[in-house]
């Protein structure tokens, strides 16, 4: 897994010089927060998610976004009136997304598709569970270019984090703010 992250970082470093040669802002950063809603899981309830990302415009329609996120799911509901006293799990991811559409620094409404891979670490202190595996995410978003320097970003993502027996799945609905470097002209 560490090899994958190192290779991904090298690819981003190789892709950065061509991105810098293009017109308009090429690099940016973003932060976001929202809700993570577990899908087909009785052992977790909805919780908060937040994260950070870098943004590299590789082509006018393609943006690569390395980043990390932190999720804290809620405690499961009682089963047949029995409360097991277990808190929800924590999900940490480090990975890279690619967006098709939604280029930085473009004013107006910008719909886009997003897909990515990440190392997902699921941890629960109450049960002692601690597992990391490579997973994926995919979804859609809507960006609003407020100015060449700032974009609002709203996304809906399906996250699939494989585990020893099956996988953890969740829908994340987030909103955030992106800052584009070099947008001042």
C-alpha cells in the first residue's frame, strides 16, 4: 500500500510541470466537511466527515486531487432493546481522486464527475478492530466559481472500504471551499 502512495506521489510530481505550463490557475488547496452515511451496515450510524486536498489541473477538464479525510461514525442502534455500549468506528483515508470537469479558476456553475483510490483505515477502540486496505470512491459534484481564486465545491461520493470480511460502504455528502494559487491577474 505504501508503494502505491509513493508511486502516486511521483506521478503527481511528473504531471505538475505540464500543468504549470497551462493558462489560468493550475494549483490549489481545499478543505471540506459533511455527513457520512453508512450503507447496508447495522454496526454504524451516520457521522461527520472532513478532509483536505491539493488540486492539480493536468488538463483543462481533468484535475488530480491528493488528499486525506477523517470520518467518525456514530454508535450502532440497540438490537432488540440491548445496547452493547460500542462507539462507532473511525475511518481515515489517504488517497487521490481525479475529477472530470470542474476546472479551478473558471467562474460559474461547474458540474463534474469524481473517482479515486485510497488506503482506508477502519478503527474501533471498543472492539479492538484496526484494519487498512485499498478501496475506491466515485460520485458527482457541483462547483461554483466565485472568483478565479475561490470555488465552492459540493460532492456526493460512494465510498467502498474493503475489510477482512466484506467491506464498509458509505455515502458522503460534503461541501467545501477551494483556493486556487496564481489566479490573480
